[in-house]
């Protein structure tokens, strides 16, 4: 053991296995990237660049129409929520008001 170091004893005989393992890991990573890119293309997801920006943004007529419909639906739903809030406020006021006051208001409405 006098002129032989640890690198020659352990590393050198296993060097082909270490290089092969590194190459295999690199190959698996590349194949995984290719597979995920293929899945994204197959299912219609936009491809991303290195920093997350869309490489192929889809701004076709169908997408624009879908955005227009969703915007319209959103406005309708907001109006409906506003109406429901008003009705809820009225119900809360009825529940929390004094019973005699409520009865008086009902009698006034009946007399009109």
C-alpha cells in the first residue's frame, strides 16, 4: 500500500460504472423532458420558454369568443350576486328588527 492511493484502489476500477450512471441519468432527464413536452402538445397546452413565457400563444377567433362569453357571464353573475346581497340585507333587517315594529309596517302596508 505504499505508493497506491485511494483513488487508484476504489475510483479507477469503478470509473466506467460512474460515467455510465451519469450518462444514464442525463438520458433519463432528456427523455422525461421530451415526454412531458409531447404530452403538453398532445393535450393542447401552450409550450413555455426557458423563463415561463408562452412560446405559442393561441389567440384564435374561438378563444376570443370564449373570453367574450365568459366576460358576459361574469357580469351577469355579479349582477345576480348584487341582487342576492340586497335580498339578504332585507331578510337580516326583518329578522333583527323588533317584532312590534315589523307588525306595524305590515299593518301599514295592508291599509294602503
